[in-house]
């Protein structure tokens, strides 16, 4: 009787378990999305991001925080925290090395639009992903009144540096690099196929060859 009860209890627990990719669960595996929308994979656990007080969604979602919320304290060792209280134009300056991470300048404790900067003086936030020539990427947010104005700002930013592209949602490609030193599986974010080719060239030492997909063991 006890064995039957334990078996029944095991079935109930298994049915109640959430699949990978949902909040609080383990991240999914490629090629499926690691986590559902508005979640980010942190230490193999899908975690809520983008809302006030949550960590910034700074990987693959195309945004740092929801709407006109600033991502404060992001860096190499920190995702940063979404703050609806500071860091955006019209709000207080944040107490960090970057007091106005969502654009503008810190003046007398308040983030104000840079004089004459049409890309940071509007009332609506539009986020894009800036991808440099080496395929390193970061979230940029423009404060404009219309999507057309934001698109003009996007184009202006992309043209400011050779090899740079700015898009709403870059593609992440998995490629295998083979050389005299062996082979490595690399992940490149890019806005266009041409930019992916440039990234491969930039990351090639001597006599490299490339193939799509992860390297075979």
C-alpha cells in the first residue's frame, strides 16, 4: 500500500512540474528559446526581467527595460536593475557612474535632454540593438515623438562607425571556426548576413575556415 502511495505521489509531482523555459525553471536548450518572452536565463534559471525592480533584459530580447525605464548599473559583471525612478529624461539622476543611462544629462539632480539632441528629447522610448563590427552588441534607446524619428536616429547611429549596424532584433548565429589551433564554436549576433561575414573575418587568425552550426566533437 505504501509503495502504491509513493508511486501515485511521484506521478502528481511530475505532472505539476513546469517545463524548461518558464519562470523559475531551468533554461531551455538550443534550438528552442532559452526562456519565454520577458524572461532571461541567469545561472540556468529563467528569471523575470525588464520591469521595475527586475534585472535588465540585455540578452537577445532587443531591450533593456520596459518602456521608458532605465537600466541602472549594467556592466560586464552585472545585468543591471530596471528603475522607473531614475535614469530617464525627466526623472532623477541615478546614484551611479552613469546617472542617466536612458539618455540625457544630469543637471541639478534631474536627467534632462541634451540641448539640440532630437534623438533624446521626445516623449516616447524606442529601443534598438547596436551591433559593432566585431559583433559585440548593446541596447540603445531613443526618446522621440514618432517611430519615423526613431528610425532616422537609428540610421544616423549606424552610419557613425564603419561596420556598425543597428536593428530591432539581431540574429544570433552559431558557427564553427576551424584553424591550425583546432576548432571552436562561436556565437555571433548580427543584423545582416554581410555583417556576419565581417565578424568571421575579424575573428580569424591564420587559415581559418567557417561552417554553420556547432563544431562536431
